[in-house]
C-alpha cells in the first residue's frame, strides 16, 4: 500500500509542459503559481496562471518546477539530522 503525497506544494512557481494527456497548445510554456494541492487528490494540482484569475488543474507530470518555496527552519534542521531505524 502506498501513501499518496503532493508532488508540488502550494506556492511553488511552475511552467506548464506536455505530459501524458492531450494539452491545449496555447498553455504549453506558460507560468503560474500552485494554489490548490491536496493530499486527497494528488492526481490534480490547481495552478493560477500569471495573466489569468482562473484556476486550471493539471497532472503532476504536466508541471515543471521553476522556483520552490523555502522550507521552514525547523523542517530544514530536521532534514540535516540522521534518521532513526
């Protein structure tokens, strides 16, 4: 059994690319910000494109991360510690 997780967290800047599904050719190469990402629906991520107020949904394979938000300091410190068995 696998535990689903959101591949792209909210607040991440992304560029739209061609994925497995047919995509409107005018969307390819446009940039935006992830505004809707849920642990319950990991197959669709809501993106607000830069020149639009509408939220469009894409699969994680159709998004290329251009700038990810920094993790909080306590999360960064936890990544530096070694894991327990």
